[in-house]
C-alpha cells in the first residue's frame, strides 16, 4: 500500500477498495488510507465462505437467499435479510452464521454509494482481477522450470500482453461520474484533522 502511494495514488482522497476478505490486506489499506478508505468485501468470496460451512443439501436454499439479499434495492433491506438468515443458521450451523455476520457492513459499501446497477455489481466483487490472475496462472502453467525472478517477470508481462485482447470496458462505466461524485462528497464530509490524527498515531 505504501508503495502504491509512492507511485502517485493520493492517500488523502477517498478511495474505494474491493477486497477478498484477507485481514492483513484490509489492515494495510486502513493503515495507509485511514478514514479515506472505503472497503467493499467481495460478495463472491463471502458467498463461497458461507456455503463451505454447510452440508450440500442446505447450500442451494441458503445461496438463493444470499443472492436475493445482494440484489436488494437498499443496503438496509439486504442487511436485514442476511441478519435473519444468520439467526436461522446460528443454532445448527454456527460457523456459517459467524462467517455471514463477519464483515457484513462491508458487503454493501458500493450499494450505499447509489451507483448504476451494472457498476454496483461489477465493483461488489474482485472478479475483474480474479479473471486476470486465472489467465496468468493458465499461461504460466506451461513453464516446467523457472530460472529466477527475471524470467517470472517476463512471463507475467507476456501473459498480461496476451490477456489484454480480452479486456472489456467496465459494465456501467457511464455511471463512473456518480462514483467520483460520491467519493468527493465523502472527502468533503471528513475533517482534514482526522487524517492528520491518524497519520500521527
């Protein structure tokens, strides 16, 4: 995160981070960006984590409820549905209920920004980078023996060059102005002194 700031990303401006739930990465984001960080937890990872705690016969029903919650018109409705689901799961499947409740508010950060549906859906998961990572793994999987870090970098560069032909515009990209406006409005609502206090700490 510090390296990203050194390369020009302004840590004094509100920034949206879409994360997979890794606690160390979340901590790094907050350490560097403080209150300027808006964290969106990947809904795909969260869904997968919850379902892993359930027997096969329970997964379809629970997944349907989660999907309906993610598609709800407001974050209040979505949270209510998931909290109710956690309550029903708690007695028999406490690990699933705990997974559901963990980071619940961060599942709807993007929804609270009031973006177009396509843009909201796209920024509610880490799919964009996951697809790139999958492509890199597929292409570099042809290598049977690595000969140092320079070779690794060359292959990743070549993989990205090959993959870029399949890159597409972000769905709902015309609504990006609304995202920028929401981030600027958040900046205006935060006191500059809050940033200074965090950095001093």
